[in-house]
C-alpha cells in the first residue's frame, strides 16, 4: 500500500505558523519529551525498573490492588531495591500504583468511577489534540497518520483469525495510530497528559475487554476517523472520536457490570525469560 494522501479538489493549504516556532528558533525544546523518545535514551536502573513495572501493570499482569513487594520485584526484574523503590514512587505519581504508608505499594484499584472520569478526560484531550493537528499538521504528519492506519488496518484484518493471539500487536498498533493522529498538535504537554490517560484506559481494556468483541465496528471507526482527519474536517473528526471512545468505554463497562464485576484476574507470572537466562548464567 502506498501512503497516498486524500486531497480536496481546488483546496490549497495556506501555511500556518507553528506554535513552538519561537522556542525552536532558540534551539531549546520545551515541555516533556514523548515516551518514545524517553525510552530510546540511555536509562538509569530506576528508569528501567519503572518501564518494566509500568508495562506489567498496564498489560494486567498484576491484578488491581495486588501488593507490589520490592524484594519480589527485585528478583523478578534483576534490579536493585533502590531503583525499584524509586520506580514505585513514580508509578504512584502516575496513578498506576498507590502508596499506603507503612504498608507499602499496591497496584491501583479499578473502579467504574475512575473509568468514566478517565474516559471523559481522554475524549476532551484527544479531540483538542486532533483539532490542533488538523490546523497545524503538515505533510509529514499526514504521512504518519496514513502509515499508522495501514499497520493497524492490517492487524485488525488478521485478528479475525486470532483475536486473542494478536491482542498485544493490536494494542501497539492502536496506540501508535492515536499517537500519530494527535502528534501534529504542537503541544508537548497536551501529548504528555494524553499518554497518561491512554495508559489508564489500556489497563482497563486489558483487564476487562474480550478482544473478539472489537470486531468490524472498531475497524470502521478507525477508517472513518482517518478519512475525516486527512480531509481536515475537524467537526466530523470530533464527533467520530467521541463516539469511538464512548464505544470502547461501553465494552469495558458491560464487562465490569457482569456478575462478579470482572473477568478472570491476571495470573501470576515468573521472571521474564531474559532474567531467567542471566540467573542461570550466574550459577554456571
């Protein structure tokens, strides 16, 4: 597939001043770096611990309310106690964990109230970011949207055969698609807070969604959003995004409201394979 960009006949795009052009001209970027850039840099041990524990919480490998014991995490990730404790403090600030005085750290609970609150904020921030991207985005932004949609579309078509087996791939592609939609907004802070909320919604989705339920409706929603954004139809994109997030929220709400209020909790898992290999090597 070629990354062709739909255009409207007779439409010429007048250049729009970049919101951060003054800062760029000074050679000093402002605001928080995107997570992708932060993860590419050289990490401290605390950064590594933070990234690994965060990933396991978001991917529902730890159950809501489960105690996060530093000594066990130290062995699981083969990282010292001090970096693990620092990582847990950072996760508590992000809302993925809670600190309870002398009792220690726990995975953040899951509740209907939080899901509704997070989804509502995510809708508002995503719409704001996409509207700004439509206004400020250039050809590189458009190409990024098309490429991300193509990869997501390919995965969604393959999920008809194996929805559970491809769920991790779908989550990566879905995150990248929404990231590209919002990436032209020229606001690092808006992107940062959007990422924080996305993390929370992905955790709820992985805890409660059954991926076979995503089906053709979600696929069509993504296509319609992509087409509206590339056509620079901000009003249409706004309505489609609001319906898209509301649909995703309802899928999770339906599962949370089932008898028992949850699907099967995550199973306890052992150390990652790479850690097991290092431990075996030390014993030889």
